[in-house]
């Protein structure tokens, strides 16, 4: 569950949630964030738009740019806050595998 943030919240829309995967679309206005959270499952992210991520974690913050259609995977246990660090809305699909 995302943590508290003074930023506008990113909007999750669950598209599929079954015994195998949970697929969520995340939409962010500029400056929106997920709030600090821990991933309980491994996941794949596929940007629907170009994404100018600002990732905040225990090491600090860093900017990560991903183009629409790129994909990346992370293991369970990742802890971070994901922020739209850009000036345009951004969206991505997150596929969590159970």
C-alpha cells in the first residue's frame, strides 16, 4: 500500500487480478507520486508514454527516463516512491506476478 505524500497521488486502475498476475495501469499528472511503498511481488513495468521517473529510495533520489514501450523487471522487496518528474502526464502498466 502506498505511503502518505503531500504530492498529488498517482491513480492506479487494476485491469486484471487473478491467481497468476495483477495488472495495474498507473496514471500520473506532473508531480504525482505513488507514495513510499514496498513491492510484495516481483513485477514488470511497461511505459505507455515516455516516462520521466524520479525514484526516491534509501539511497536518495535519481531520475530515470524510459521511453514508451520499454520494459523492465524488478524482484519483490523493492522499496521506493515513484514520482512523475516531468512536465507532462505519464502512464505505465505494472504486471505483478504472484
